[in-house]
């Protein structure tokens, strides 16, 4: 399983995880629908390599129906799709650093990639050093105060009537939830992920993060 990523003129990136190559068109439809809802711009062109996931007749028919021009790169000439290729390599290197630096189990790599893409969108580029891809796309500035160090210790509020019991559970901060403003936290003691308000996400460095074992290695 590896991500399919896309960029437009704002240089904002999106990422979609494929359980199989046959799901590529379904994910592209979601991406296309999102663009139509959130912008007044029309998707005019799709540039991709010659991977079979982009060349099915069903995919071709969808592009024709929606007036999207297909541009294919020449085989074994990655320079023609250089932006995406370089971005994918950059993402892979950042992913290794986030998992190893924060000592986070590799089975949480999807969470790491989602957070990484958000951070890339909140970071100025060489082309536009005074703004960010997110701001160019939405016209809004992101509240940077919500960002924490990936993998840092997070204390989650605990409910209950026992006045002597601990009021928080310790977990690892993994980013913000995709569909809400909640924080995503891995709680190893419960072997589960949770989206919740955090009592005190510590502004710690990756080196001071707790070490979590990896019970089910599943590398990208």
C-alpha cells in the first residue's frame, strides 16, 4: 500500500492510500469531486506516468467525459514528472525521520504520512516563500499554535468518579484528525488510536518521546 498524491497550481498536496491499484480511479473521483466543491477552478489536465492504474479504459472514459486532458510521461523518463517524483522521495525520507526520530511504531506510518502532508502544505516553498500552499488554496492562514512535535507525549483527559485515580492517560501525539479539530493520539496501553482533546501536549523534541514497540511491522 502506497499513496497516490496530487498537486495543482497552488502546490498544495493531497494523499490517497490505495489498497490496490484497481482503486486508483475511485480515489481520483474523490479528489476531482473535492476540487469542484472547494474551488471555482476546473481540472483541465492530468499528468501521470504510464502505470497501468492510470491507463484503464474506465479511467480514460472518465477523463473524456469530464474534458480532462491526459499527459503521459515518456517511459523511463522520470524528469517529465519531476515534481511528483521529487515530492514522493522527499516524503519517503521525511517519513523515515518521523518514525525513527519519534520512535513511533512503523505500523503507524499512515498517520505519519497524513501529518507530513499537512506540514508540507503549511510550509512556504521556494516558488512562493512568503505564503504556503494551504493559504494559496484556501485564502486562509492556518493556526500554527495547534502544531505539536510528531510523536511527543500527550496526556489525555480521563473521566470517572474516582478522585484518587489518574486524570490523564499517556499517549503519542500523531497529528490532527482529518475530519475534525481533534488530536490524533496513539495510546499503547489500550492498543488503540483515539481522537480527543488533549490535556497537555508537551512541546518536546522527538528525542524525548517515549519509545513504543512495534507489534505488527507493516512498512510502506
